[in-house]
C-alpha cells in the first residue's frame, strides 16, 4: 500500500487508466521491485475496482486486466530423506 498511496492519492477511480497502470509498473521496475511484488500491488488496485463494480454497481473498466508482469517460475524443491 505504501507504494500505491503516493501515485493514486487524489485520483478519481475513473481517471485510472491503462497508461496510469503501465506508468506505475515501469516506475516500480526502475526502483528494483520484483515482478511478483508489482503484481500484488496492482492486484490490489484491480480488486478495489472489481469491488466497486460488483458491490456498488459502478460502471468502470478495469485497466489492470492484461497489464500484469510475467513472474519467474521460482525455485524447484524436492523432498528427500537428507
């Protein structure tokens, strides 16, 4: 939340568009944030917009959809006797 706050404070939900989301993603990449971290952050924005659409009936598009980063597959771990 602390990284989202300075960017999205005082913005109307209807003002958040694909350009805003891509700009935020590029900013966070430049700061060295991992793809999974950035996806979690923009996922929070997506969830908030989806909640407003579902619960309050707001007619909004979700600019986060299709704008997530590809995450690495992570480590492969094996359970062994050792």
